[in-house]
C-alpha cells in the first residue's frame, strides 16, 4: 500500500452512483407538474440529461458553480420551449420535493469495495480523508445526509462541495481549499507528494489535482477501481 498520508476522493461515480429509480421519479414529477406543453416523458428525461451535461461542462470550464435551483429552472424553461415565467415557482419547496424523492430512492455505493478500502486506509489512525465534489441537481447539504446514511461519514474527515464554496473542480482554488482544510495537528509537515486525489474524471479530478502538485488516481472511467489504492 503506498505511503500516502491524506486521501481526497471525488464523490459521484467514485464512491457513489445514482439510483436509477430516482431519475425516473424526478422525471415523472416534472412531466406532471411543469409540462403544460405536454412534452413526452422521454423528452423531459432528455432535457435533464442535457442540462446536467451542459452545467457540468460550464462549471468545469469556469471553475465556478451553477446551483441546483438554477438547474431546475433551466429544466423547466427548456421543457416549456425556453419560457422564463418563473415568478410562481417556489424553488425552496421544489428542492425539498426533490430531496424527498432522493431519500426514497437513495444513491448507491459505487462498488462493494468502497467501504472496505476506506476502512483499510483509516485503520492505522494516521491517515486522513476528504470528499471534494462538484455538485449538480443535488446540493451539498443533501449529500452530507446521503454520506451519513451510507455509513461513509465515519470514514471521511471532511467534505467540500462546490455549491457551498462557489468553486468547482478543476479550479485550483478548490483544491487549495482542500489542502488548507486538512487537519494540521495530525499532519504538521504534510508534503504534496504525500497527498492523493482519487476520481473518475480526467479533467476535473486528474488535471485539477495535478495542477496543484498532488498525486492522482483515475478510477472507474478506465480499467482501475478503488481497490488499486491498496496495491
């Protein structure tokens, strides 16, 4: 096992993945409640996919963050042929409804080895860990509850989410914030080569981490898995 002292992890498609039933139920909700033009279920689902990809690309390019509320409004606008009559939409209530749906159809651990590997990393009591995640339709405040429900919280020292700090990977400022948040009482002389960031995105995770001089491991989008950390 490599001699790293701090392990940073991406979240989506690294430690967890979406529950397919959540996306189906979310699409049903918008199809029923925000669809006066009677778009088909598949058309509404396609809008969600397009907005997700578009916002991810924008956030990675700018290093900033488009929030979940704005993303849901974009979906509603596009479903309705780009209308912008949002005055009657209660975004807080809408997000609360989405959170209820999410907890009915919880995200899943990405693989069976995730908890095993994190437990092994933490068992010495000397290593520290964090989550460093861009967010989209699901806010950081909700993801913290998900992490707790999946029994990951005891294995993670701190969590940083793009919507909470207005920064997105690969922005080096986001990675620098991660470095600054590491407990210096546990690692008073932590060197950059003793830190690794693990994720599935070659741009946001690998290039972002390399940009500030820490080690990287690309997993899941290639032939490697989280278990490679223990080799």
